[in-house]
C-alpha cells in the first residue's frame, strides 16, 4: 500500500471486533515503525507500554481514559499507552546523557547537554514537549497499522493523574519520570456495524493549504 493509500484507509475506529486478535509480527511491525518516528533534537522522550492482558487492559480503560474511550479500550485486542518524559526527568543530566551520549563524548557532550537543557527550559510547559513527540509516534504507528489493514484509534482523552496509582500498583513505570500522554488501540472491525466509523470530513484543500 502507498503511504497515501494507508492515510486514506486509516480512520478513527469507534467499535472493535473483540473476537479478533493482532498477530505478533504485525504488532512488532507497528511498534518498530513507531520507534522510527522523528523527535525534536533526537531526544526520543516517549516510551510505549503495550497491554494485551484483558484484565489489565480493562483496569487501564477505567483508570487511564475518559468515559467515551472505555469500551474501545476494553474491546480492542491491543492497547498502547504512550508515555512522555516528565519535565524534571527530561531536563536531567541522567536523561540527556543517555540520549546525547549516543552522539557526543567529553566536553562536547557537556556543552550539548547544557545547550539543550537551557533550550528546553524556555518551553512554557515541558510535559507538552514530550506529548508533542508522542503524537508523531502515534501518527507513524497508526499509518503503519493501516498499511497492514489494521484499525486504530488515537485517544487524547486520557486521565494522566488517575493513571499514576494504576502505574504504581502494577509497577508499570517510574511515575517520577514518565506520565501518560496519549492512548492508542489497535484491532479489527466490521465496517457494516453502524457507528464503527464516522464519515470522512476534511476542510477543502484550498482552506488547508496556501501555496505561494
Ligand atoms: C490527538 C487526537 C486525539 C483524539 N482523541 C480521541 C479520543 O479521545 N476519543 C476518540 O474517540 N477519538 C479521538 N480522536 C479521533 C478524532 O476524533 C478523529 O481522528 C477525527 O474526528 C477525524 O476522523 P478520522 O480520523 O476518522 O478521519 C483523536 C484524534 C487525535 C488526532
């Protein structure tokens, strides 16, 4: 499938077929493509938690998402929670050394860490810096899923504060370092089930784009 065709195929799925699972190879492909998403300064401030276990997924639905997303999360076979690095962790020497230490060493590394740290501190809300990168990862993953003819939903309707005790209870992630930014579900669906998708609505190209 071309990228254009994948973009046409992808729609926000509202009702999933809970009897159909996603095979391991396809899931791996979707996750690998997510990892290939670009990030500002190559910092990769995004981490994925994949939940397939039905009981844990149901608990995640109720604690990490707004009511309108509960059923989708319960029914879709794969839930992916996209976590963003918290502002203090993002600007820490520990995190920046991990990321920038892949490119630089010694004095140049120190200089780059200080430079990026100062740049990041100019952001009005640093949690949002990570969240922006999470959205790019989500785009890559949902397009990849479309290429495999797998349905997906991007869910900004998350409840990051309520998710903290859930993460802690199940030892999912260090909540001093990471917060819930975005949710994704993947699965199969039946287009003939009413309400599965909404009509495709887009503003006219000449309203969306101005070319000089
Ligand atoms: C950042 C973002 C957040 C979204 N959050 C939700 C959500 O919480 N729940 C939901 O059902 N759909 C959500 N959507 C889906 C949009 O409503 C949907 O993409 C839009 O209406 C266009 O429809 P289409 O994707 O089928 O073309 C979200 C989409 C994006 C990009």
